[in-house]
């Protein structure tokens, strides 16, 4: 599964990891991997299901909460996305991707000021990330034309 995943052989990787999940249903790692692959393919509903497998077990770790929040963002479920992304930040305050995604939630809802603040926080943590810089420029442009 790992080799197929690294080679972007999604169907093979998914098949291998699903087989592993059947043999090891309590493995949170396999659900995290399947959720991550689903996010990368923009299959947000599958990602949501996989990350819920972890979070509903009471495991409070930043990445599964981030994955669940990102899934809800992709599904345009703003309230849920905000809730899970904020929980990820609360658990791991230096997790730049969670700030970026939460900034996107606010941006999608038209809250440019909070979006800019959160993307700025992501950039403080990861100053050279091109997608963070791109969104920051877009928001700044929108604010300057208001």
C-alpha cells in the first residue's frame, strides 16, 4: 500500500489499505492514510468518513481533526469545518495547515478580515508556502478594493 501511495497509484493503494483495514479494524493509521488519500483526490465525503473513524473513538489528535475539518470545508459545511479546524489548532497551535484551512473557511463565507489574519498566522509558521502566499494576496486584493 505504501509503495503504491508514493507512486500515486491511488486505486492500488486504496485496495491494499482497505484490505489492511479489514484485517485491523482498530488501526487509526490506516484510516488516516485512507482519509489523506481521499482529501488529495478531493473525495471529501470519503475523507470525512475515514477521519470520523478516528475522531469518534475519542482520539484527540490535530491531524485527524484537521482532516475532518478539511473534509467539511470541501463539502461546504462551514460550521463543522470551523469547529474541527479550531480543535486542531487548540491541540497543536503551531499547525500551519489548520490555520490556512480555517482562513479558507472564513474567506468562503466573506469574512475577509478573519481570513487574512488566519492565513497570516499560517505564513508566520510556514513563511514560504506558495498556496498560503497566493491566498494572502487574493484576500489583500479583495480588501483593498472594498
